[in-house]
């Protein structure tokens, strides 16, 4: 690529809202341009990097036996009603209407669409297992889009969905995907950790998140020295040995509830409407996390709409409150005994006088009947919650916890039969009997990876790309080519030689002053730089420098070519 024919558009100034280094550097290097909040154009330069990530992801997915397809990003409401998610998904779902008043959403994820595809296409166990994937634009109306493409509203995701006759088969593919993810992030040159994640709201069997380690990460992850325990902090906190809790009020009746987990489960098990199930959500407000206890039929986005300033938690919740976790009736957070030093907050005052709710019992397979909304519903600051800190024993009891910050770049999840059941996706087994399929889903934030990689790989001069992600492996910087035919000729010759060897090289023939040219090439993060100057040509050498080294070396043509062998 001749940079004189490319669009290089580095800039000096970046807007003040570009808080983290990857956002600033992507803007300065001219990789992205903001169109609207959380919506970005990828420039030709940015796209080169995005495509590199995509390619590694695609190669490893193909290698792991997944098959690529492409589903629409606009999805009909009817599909989402089949799973109940048209309501439940909350404010992140961007709903749109067509001219005939048909309702659609811009896909934030594709479980519904792929399950619909599967129920039409897959008829026999002989077609299983199968793992479909796509690399496609998603839209989530994030409450606080920020950090550029790190938490965007429109972003690029690789999402895969596998279908199985049995849970064992789902588990096998899950492991294959887990390994493929580890290979992807290794090939991309990232420092990462896989951690256990919550399966709460979806209610599957197993889930892991892959985090790129970075201090700017929005997530906290806990891992143990002395054992292989690693989890995101929400999960580690939920499972941490409980702080002493007050005994439940005498009016509460403890009921064994094997296998009862979600609000829907509780409602069915006790034969009560969802409004009488108490659940807890974690909300990040101005002053940090708070836990809110609320009725089971509350939509998460309703919390935002509730008149929070009227409530005792006012100062905590003023402004934008972001819901970070919904815990269903998971033990550890829920109900009257979960939050010992809590301040009561009633989200819905009309319910204040009501009693006889059901809530989780802070232990698996247990619930309490007879909870009183006013007496028992609580909110607390995270400082009062059971907090996991450095040096705590790990929940598996075999090690000591360290806490690190991470950026979630991948997520694998065993969905079980949840979607296939709701949407009637079954195949005939060997005996000719219809069996509901098992599913797994596997996401990678392709565009987020670009930002995450910069968080890990930069210096004062700019980006320092891992080789696998660099827009070009090498740059040839030509000094004063217009006035020096020999220099121009030497640069052209080297350019041809490198291209002939299959090296992806950029020839910087823009005719910039050396300082400005070097600053651009460093900012853009190209791993290898070769300078062609009058002095070098006279001595028969090029000045070579690796982006991650401070010293340059004089190398002859053969030595330069040997670097790329
Ligand atoms: P987060 O916790 O960061 O909001 P998520 O758990 O909601 O992410 P998933 O539903 O697991 O996201 O989606 C799969 C992957 O898509 C995530 O692991 C992440 O890398 C990426 N992703 C999710 N939301 C965004 C976003 N707003 N901008 C960029 N990438 C995203
Ligand atoms: Mg999210
Ligand atoms: Mg997440
Ligand atoms: Mg996730």
C-alpha cells in the first residue's frame, strides 16, 4: 500500500470525553470517527485492524468445526415474543416500526433468529451437532455508551450457536469453543483470563467470560493463587462465604425448592403471580453499586423510570443508574436475610403494604414464603454487601483470591433447552421420538477487541500493535523522495522486494517531513519501520527499528529482507 494513495488522517486533539487511552489513540490515529453517541465509522485504517481480528476469529471458528452464515440484523417482534424477551430484554433493545406499523428490533443478539432457523432446518438427530456462527453488526441501546468502540451501541460481534441432542454433546462443544477462544486470544497476542461467570438470569449450566486484563477494564475478576479458581467478581461475591446474617423473621416459612431458580420457576412452583416473587438487582449509581430488592414482575428498565429521587437511596441513584446484574432468586443477594445492614427502599410504593411474598433463601434449593415487602425489601450500598477483597479465601476453599480488572471480550454459555423449549425447536431421535434440542452460545466482541488490545499495547508515542492485529506489518519511510531520485529508487526497490515476499508493507511516500512521518507511523503502531535516507543509501544501508524497541539499527537490504523470512 502506498500511503500517498491511502487515507491517513491522524489528529492532534481529541475530545475531552475520550477518557481512556484506547479511545484517545483510536481517534488520534484516525481509526474511528464518531457519528453519534456509541456509533462510529471505521476509517480505512481502522477497518484494516478490524479485519485482522475478524480473520483470526473466523479461522479458529472454522477450525473448530463451526459453520459461517449471516442472519439479518432487523428482527421481527413476533420471534421475541415467543421467548418473552420483547419485554424482558429491557431498554437495550432498540425497537423500530416499518411503514405498515410492523414492529421490529435491531438485533442485540441472535438466539431467537437462530433458533427459528434451526427449528425449520433441523429435523433429525443425524444433523446434530451443528454450530452456526456469524460475524455481524449488533445494536444495543447501552445506557452509558463510552470509551469509543469499547462500549458502543453499534458494534461488531462474532456470535455462534450450537445445537445438540443431549446435554453431554452440548458440554463437549462448549469445551471445543472454550479452547478455540483461548487460541484466538493467544494468536491475537493478548494477555487474558477465562473466568467463571454467572448463569443466573438465563439459567444455563455453565458459563465463562474471557477477559483481557487491563486497569481500565469495567469488570473486576477474582482469581485464586493455589487453585485454578477464577470468576468475575459478581459471581465470586455471590458465592463468597456468607457474612453472618440475622435470622429470618419468625413469620417466614422455609420451603425446600429443588431446582427452582428463576422468577418464573418460583412463580410456577408456588402457584403465585410473578409480582409476589421478590428479586434483587445490582445497580451502579453515582456512588457505586447498590442492591435493590423488587418484585419479580418489574422490568429492569422500569427501575430507571421509577421515581428514584423520592426514595431513601436518592443520592446513590440520582442521575443515570446502570443495572449491572439481575440476580433472580439466586442465593446470597436475595430477600430479607441477604442484606443485613440494608436501608429499606420501596421501589413500588403501591406494593408497600403487601405481605406474603416469596423470596430466595440464601441457599440453593430453598425459598421463604411469607416475606413482607415493607419489612423485608431492602437496598444497600456495595460497601455493606459482602465484598470480595484481595487475600480472601477463594470460594472453592483451596486458594487465596487476587482481584484484577478486565475487559470482557468473549463469553461462552450453555443455554440448555431454554430457547429451544420456548420456540419448539426439536428433532427426531433414533427412535423417531421428538426431542427438544440443547443449545450453547458463544460471543466475541470483535470491535471491542481492537480497543482492548490498545489498552494493553501502547506507549507515549501511540499504539504498539501485536503483529497479528497491525494494519501493516512494516512501513518504509522515505525521506525527501521528490528531491532525491536515488532514495526514491531504493525505497521502491525495497517495497517491491517485501511485497514479493508476501509482507504486508506500507510505503510512506507522502513526502512529509521526517518528524511528522515518524510520529504518524509510531502513533499508528506499525511493528517494523525501515527508513530510507540519503545518508543510508550512500552507505548501502537502511535504518531499521522495531516499534517496541528504542534503538534503531543500520541493516543492508539482505538483512532487512531476512527479518521477514
Ligand atoms: P458487557 O458485560 O460488557 O455489557 P455483555 O455481557 O452484555 O457485555 P454479551 O451478551 O456476552 O455481552 O456479548 C458477547 C460479547 O460482545 C461480549 O463479551 C463483548 O465482548 C461484546 N460486547 C457486548 N456489548 C458490547 C458493547 N456495547 N460494545 C462493544 N462490544 C460489546
Ligand atoms: Mg451488556
Ligand atoms: Mg457481561
Ligand atoms: Mg457477557
